[in-house]
């Protein structure tokens, strides 16, 4: 049985885990990313909208909002360095009735409170120029590549089976196959399975369930490509269906929001089109003339009565949980990484140095639409695969 050492073990190779590893590597802290799957971004990080939100509609002062706003600042600094494709296309919210019209003005006030640029247009709609879209799979791989350039290691097929205290204030992580990894600290970024990782360490104070979001992908008519994100006016029951362009010229409508229990059910359910299409076509009539080419589902790691839980284990003080990071995880990931480094440093678990540049290495992107990679990976578990 082999044993290796590292300063920080990061459990999970999604956007949050890779952002944490990147933030550590930028500051000279050795890290190992342990991803149970055979590839990065095969969970929620590879099956979302790919939208980089500004935080214009987030509740002022909350941790999620602070991390979203900080991430927007860090993206300005890091995107060229990471060589990630980003289209700052902006977003628009337009009212379809008087109630929605009345709801838009408070959103503009909220944006101002958060320091996010937003404009009320003469017709009562709201324009948010900073909203953007990216390829989330490329984003994850760029973070991992930059982290590796800074000395981090990425281990695929490295499922953690047990976490326990070791001597001299460290942790021992036992991997599938019997290998042991000794770390000064560990960060639980396991997404849907963060609660199961926590229970390995003796923590049972939070639980995660999958919130399924389904999307439908269209090829728009020639010359009618969508040029900005179309956001619905949120209601008391949720944010609703949106329509948005992708980096590579498709148009996507969704998501649904289904509370589920099965963390392995990535199926697009039979009524998804009914739930999405009528609302989406009202927002973007060109969908009537668009060709449907695909559909996919993502499972967001929602917490029961908790959101953005970033706190240390109550059983093992060297373990930091980063859990219940729901639909804004892609947008807030850079801020989360920086925040995690600060928390570890406050406990003297790491000794970070001044941040340095870590340009991403060139890596070939997966073929096809970025959403297809995770959807097809989970297809054997799905009731209906994608086209």
C-alpha cells in the first residue's frame, strides 16, 4: 500500500475544485486534485448554461453575492491568462405583463446596490451588459491546466473512500484501490457527493440533493443567431426559463427545475419540451424557425436549507467543506478559490505567497458541443439520451 504526501488535497474536479487548485497554485501552495471520474467537468460543471453571471440580481451582502462580485473582478485579470473563450454579449429582461413590469425596477435597484452596471430602457426592460457566456468545459480544463503549470497534480479515477485524522495535525485520505494520501489539509469540492464525503469524515450536518435542470439546444436560422442572453423576469416560484446563445453559435432554452433524489439520473424527462418551449418561444420567436439538435440535463448540487456552505468540518479541523454551490458555481468559482485560500491561511494550514501568473497550456477541446460531453458520459444511466 503506497502513501504519498501533499499540502492540500482537493476532492472533486469540477469548476469549483479546479478553481481552488488554481488559486492555491497561484500562491505557491502544492495541491492534488482527486477526481473520481475519468475526466474533468463530467458533473454539474459540464452540463449547465455556461453563463457567467454578474450578480446583478443576487441578494446584497450574502456570501454568494460577494463571491460572484469578486469573481467578476478576477475574470478581468485572469481570462486572458487562462485563454478561455468568453462572449460578453449582455442580457436583457423584458416584461410580458404589468406585474413583471413592476418587478423589473427593484432588480435595477438591486444591481446598483451590488455595484453592477444595469440600465432601465424606455420600454421598461432591463439591460445588463456584463452578463457573458463561455464554454464551461474549456473553463474547467483551463483552470486545471494553469494549476498544473504551478505545480498542482490532477488525478483522475481517484475516488476517495475514507478520510481520517493522521499524526501531527494532518489528514489521511484512502483512495479506491488502497492508496493513501497524507495531506496537511483537504477541501471537499465533491459537488453532488459533498455530503457523502463529509460523512466519511464524521460530519452529517448538511445534505445535498440533485436539482435537475433540462435544456434544449437549437441551430438558429441563418442570419438570425441570438446576440444576447434573454432572461425572464423572476417570480416567487423561481427564475424561470431563459434563452441564451452559445460560444459556437447555437441557441439554448431552459432550464427546468426539478427536485430529485437520484444523483445518477441525468435523463431528459418526457415533458421537458412542454415545460420549456412555450415560454422560450414567447421570449425568442425565432425558435419557431430553428432546428432542435439536442437536449441535455444537468444536476445541480442543492443543499437542504443551506446555500454556499463553505466551512470547516466539525469532526476534522483540517477539512474544509465547499458544498451546496448551486447554479452560480461557474460564475463564482474564481472568488470561491480565493476565499478558500484565505480560510486555509487563517488556520495556518497553508502559507500562501503573492499570487503569480499561471498561463494555461494549450489543450485540445472535446469535439462537439460542450454540453454533449457530460450528457453522453451519463447516457447509460439516462432514460433518454441526447441526439
